[in-house]
């Protein structure tokens, strides 16, 4: 009977059962950890995940290039080998198709398990707002306008510190050589003040060719299988420090996009380098501007026209940079990531990116009191 089943389905194979079992077990653990966030925080986020982070920093992230370049082709080779080795013994197409989907399920189980173990269980930890004792709340429209005006003054002051400020053109080479080390230090300081105990030194690598991420509506991403953050090589230099800090925050186990934007902002504005501080401030300024523009489009347009010429030049240059890399598949990435985030318990989905405005407002309001 076993031989007959194996001949027909090619599935009575201990290795395949193990692969499938690993995936199912990882999901069961995910459900269990989700029910006990304090346990997850203590034993996974502050325990097992820190060991993983230490291993990544010791063996992988020190390399001068992104391991993503090696990981992808090796995975393709392994997948081809797996499918060839486990091909259906029956030559008829219905059985070949069935065997293909069985193999696909087994591979998906392994990838899912690895993702959860290396990083994904952080979705089950104590919510950030609860951990730091900060209840995020929305602010009225009037606050948006007054805040936009105040932050504009800060932008102007920082922009005046640039050499040849009126004719300055952003260049990546002008950013400090120790950018990542400085951001990592400030990010760890921010997290320590919030009651966390970060370890390691997360790196964000530049990914070529230019536009490979931007053409999919992505500026950067954190790759949990190698412990590295990644930035598109075509990213506008003014956004590099903020995006780097954002991806570093993911590397320390934070999953919510709005939280990582919040941590990225706090990290940048701590720097003594005016370009790093400006990156944090102008990125957040644009988030506030987008929020205000939703309600008062004409008023915002008039407000923007009255900005100093160098600020307008920076904003226009950042917009041109985005338009230079139109999406390969418009809307597909956002919809896919929306589904992924919601499947991991992020109710707001991709809208969580914009929640940085509420986070910063709430944080500053609490500090002022």
C-alpha cells in the first residue's frame, strides 16, 4: 500500500512530512506566543532573538556587500534541485501538477518557519505603546497646521547650515562616512531610554541596480534571513539617513512600520550632523504635510509656495527622484504588503506608515508635560 501511494503521489516520504510538520508547528507556536505577549517579550524578543542578532552581527553583517545577492541565486538553485529530486514518478500531467503543489507547500512551510524563527515572532511581543507607556492618539486639524509651521522654522534653520545653501545639490557622498555607526549608536540610546535593551550593530546595505526597490514602491526593506537592512541605490540622499534608521529599527525586532518611522525620526534628530538631522526633520515634515493636505489642499498649496526657495528645491528634487522610478506593477506591492501586514496582526496595514505623525505628536505632548 505504501509503495502504491508513493508511486501515485510521491508524498509518502519522511523528509516531506518533516518539512510540512515544521511549517505547521511554527504556526502553532505563533498562535501560542500571540496569546502570551509578555512571555514572547521575555523569552523570544529579549532572549532567543538577541542570540540570533548576535550571530548575524558576528558572522554576516560585517561583510562589505549584501548577502541578498548570494541568498537569492542559492535559493533558486535549491528550489530547482528540490523539485527535480522530488518529481512525480507518474508521467501523467494531473499527477505532475499535484506533485508540484505538494513540493510548493513543503517549501513554503520551511520558508515560513525560518521567517518566524529568525524575526517574525516579534509580531507577538508586547505592543510598543504598552511597553513604553505611551497611548498613541490622533490630533485635531488645527494642530497639524500649527505644527507644520513650527517644523518649517526648524527646517529653515537646519538648511542654513549647509554650505552654499541656496545652490546646494544633494549628493550621497556628502553624507558622513560613519553614518551607519552614528545612527546605530543614537538608535540604541533611544531604545535604552524607552526601557529596551538592544544589542548588536544592525547594518543597512545599498542594493543595486538603482530602482530595483523604488520601482516596487519600496525605499528599503529588512531581510530577516540574513539580518540586514537594505536601501535602494537610487534613493534620494536626503532620505538615506532616515530610511537607514528605519530599517535598523526593524533589525532590533520592531515590526510596526509606524513605530520604525517614529524610531527613525528620533534617531536622526539626535545627531550633531545637520544633514542627518535635516533628513529626519524633512521626512517627518512631509508626513505632516501629507496629513494636512488631505483636509486642506488649497491652503497647503498656498503654504508650500511661500516656503524658502532652497526648501522648495529639496522637496521638488525628492519628488523628481520618486517619479524617475515608476512602478513595474502599480499598486501590486502595496496590496500584497497590505495583506501580509494584516495577516501578522497589524490592523492598519500599510496605513501604519503614516501613523508616525500621531506617534511623534503624542510623544512630544507627553514630554512637554
